[in-house]
C-alpha cells in the first residue's frame, strides 16, 4: 500500500508516515459555553467552514457600550432554594358516629430552580391512613391553557386547587415570606391556624383522668392490692414486681467499682485488682479480672460471669427442697466497704464518675461518701548482693566481675580516655617516708624513686634508678620497684588518680609511704594546661588561697620580698613565718609564674610598697 502525497509516493510502513499540514481540521467543535464559570449549552460550531472573528473592540468602545453582564443560570442561582406553605384539606367521613369530616394537614413545597411542586402529608402515629408523599414532584399545570403554578399563584389565606383537590393555605415559613415580599414584591397575609379536627376532641375524652378519678394501684406496686388479687386466685407470676419497667428505665446503666482481693494470708496468695460491674436493669453482678504486666497469669478477663450475687450463704430447709437466699443490691455497694463474692472478700476502693453521679442523684449521697483511698503499696527494694571486701588478689575490677556474674565479662575501658591520653605520663621523684606500719631504715632513706602515672587508665609504676655513688648495699641493684597497676587508697576501694598526685603529696603503696618531692617539666606544663583537674597548678586559685591567709600582714610581705629575688627557700621561710598552709606544688606554681621576682610576687598579691 502506498500513500500518495502530491508528486511523492511513500509506502505505508512504520516510520514512513507524516501529518499532512494541508489536510482540513476535522476535530469536534466545542458545544458548551461558559458563563461565570458554569458550563451552559451553546451553539455548535462546524469545522467545515472557517469562522470569521471580528477584531476586538478598542478600549474606548468598551467604555461606551452598555451591554448587560452575563447572569447565573436559573438552576444554579436557585439551587436548593425551596418555598414551603402549610395547608390542609377536608375529607368527608360518612360511616362514623364520631366524626363527619377529617382535617388532613399537608405541606406544599415549590422548588425555585424549575418551579416544580410536591405535596407531602406528615405521618401521624396510629392514624390508619396512608400518609407521606401526597403528590410527587413535578411541574403542576394550573389550567387547560398550558399555564403552570408559580410562586405568585400560592398565597397565605387563599385556596389552591391541584388536580381537583382544594388546599387551604394556612401559613408559610420565614424564607418563603421573605422571598415573596422581597424578590417578588408581593403582599403576604399573616399566618393562620389549623381548624379543630373532630377526631382530636374524641381522643382527648379517652385519656385517663388520674387526678379527678384515680385508679386503684396495680397489684405489682401495692402490697394490699396484691393480697386481694392473690386471694381472688390470680397467679403469683402476675403479682411479681414488674421487671420490664425496671429494665426499660435502667437498660445499659451499669455501676462500675474498682476492688482488690487480698489473699496473701493463704499459701501462694497475692493481692489482685478487679473491676466489679453492677447492672441496674436486673441487679446482676459481674467481676472482671485486671490483667497486670508480668503477673504470670493467663489473661482470663471474666472472674465471675454476670449473675445475681448472694449476700449470705445459701440456706436449705432440712424438711424439704426449699431454699432461701438474698442478693446484693446497689445499696450494698459503698466505697470503702467489703463485699463477699462467694466467700472472697473484695474491698471497694473507688468508682467511676458515672457511678458517683448516679448515687448523688438517686441516693442523695455527696462527694464525702466517695473518699480517695490509696491501695497501692510501696514496692519493696530489690535486694542487692553485698560486694565482699577486696582481698588483694588480682585486680580490683576483675575481682568485682567475679562477684557480679557467674561468667565474668571483660571490663570495658574508657575509650575516649585511652585515645586522648594514650601516651601521656606524669613522672614524679619520690622518696620513702616513715609510716605507722613501716619503720624507715637508713638505707631506705637514701633511696630515690621515679613514680610514673599513666593517664590512659590511672595506673602507677615505680622505678628505682641504679646509683653506685651513694652508700647503698650492693644487693639493692635498682630497676622496677612496682609493676604498672592500679593502686588503691589505704582502707578504701578507690584507686589513686592523676589529680591525687602532686609535689608534696604522700602516696601509700602497699603499706609504704612515698613522698613526691618534685615533677619533671612536662608534668608541670601538663598540669598548668589543665587547671580544672589540677587545682594546685592553677596560679589564680593558689594566689587566692595564699592572699586570704596573708590578710593583715601586707607590710611584712612587702619588706620581705620588695626588690629582692625570690627563691624556694626564701618563699618557704616567709610563708612559714606568716603561718600560711601550703604544699610544695603550690610553691612551684608561684615560682614558675613570677620568675623569681619579689616585686612581681607583691604585685600579684596586690601588696604595694608603702
């Protein structure tokens, strides 16, 4: 197959077709026009002949024109707007001695969007007349000349005849009156009333006059009437209280109480919460169990199914099968009291808001009859395993893990501390000092040690450098004195940390006292860079403590240091003379700051020359 386009023949193959721009437009024309955003039927344009459009008018011409603006279509402007009139018609009754006519009340509805009408007769209970839609909605003809009913054809106080039925219009609603008087400029008569219906007067005479002519009480409600009826042979079930009346008055009214059953006096007993429901319709009781988390019980919600609850043990007559029993009533359920559920004592400690309001309204109770009772008991503290004292074998943390778990777990180190201070070591010179448990010998007094503190895990190692120049026996060769490990404070499970060590401190290492005499330069700089952790290396804090102890002694301090060089010996002697308490680390901090100048020391203290 070949497509003939002018002088060129193109085969009808995929990819070889094209749209001929010379072909006429054959699309379907638009058949709707839009006015104020609503689609309305318009003239259908054809695509066979091109439509010639006039040029748009100039702005001056638009101002001079007086063309009317487009309006909303009627079905949009009057959508859901309905006029309503109340009317009636009389219907004759021929075969009744009570009435000779009947008044049938109706309502006329007129829909403004298409002026259609429908008539409805409200349904009356037990009327015996088919009521409802009297005339279905449609455009009702007014005469034989093609006219139809409009809003102006129905007015209050007049009659309207539709299909041979004449309606007397009595009144209209407010919207109808406003529309007729406002939009249509019609006069509307005031509303009237419906005429009396003979059947209504007859029904009024049939009502019982309980005030003028009181009837005798029903046997179900009066003891004397029940006795007379029973003596006359009336069956006993007809004389029983009327349960239907009670059911209709109290259906779906349930009193809810919160209770606890304390059975801890029995073996494996416990204190359990419950919810007690009392049904006012038939005086039955239902007990529901409250499921608590981790109680170990299966979640059975119903503890006692709905039934009358006896309030005393069942009594059986020994001479026959007769039995007598009584049941709980709503008056027996009081907050703060016990009820017996088949020999189980349930304590009522609270009720819901509906129950409280019902008792206040029907039984004359007050809020004081519903006290706030707390049945919650304080939870006993969970017993903790006592940690035995450290026996000195192994590490403290490792021994503690054996007391916590059967299979001890490795101790998780402080990762950030290890990363930040992996190579940070503070070194101090130390000497053995006398103690209560160790007597210092002359040889030990001559020995020197280097105490190293590893900040990564707060462990301590002690090293004794070998020195042959001193008077030390040959068998004391020096070397490692203490393996790197955590050292506990005496009489405590707390270990020494970096902030506990400073120049002048005494460290007890396995019943030997070591006095730290000085530290290396790196240690001093590190402690001064971290004054929060090492307060004795904080010059400002040290200065405040010393200045507070030197109050009133400014003259002696100025005379001792003004214009002189400050050394450790002179500063020590001056502070001792003034009774100042200090440690050697604080002296080192001061001397490193003032660089041996007495004037700088006085200026730092705030003591000026006289």
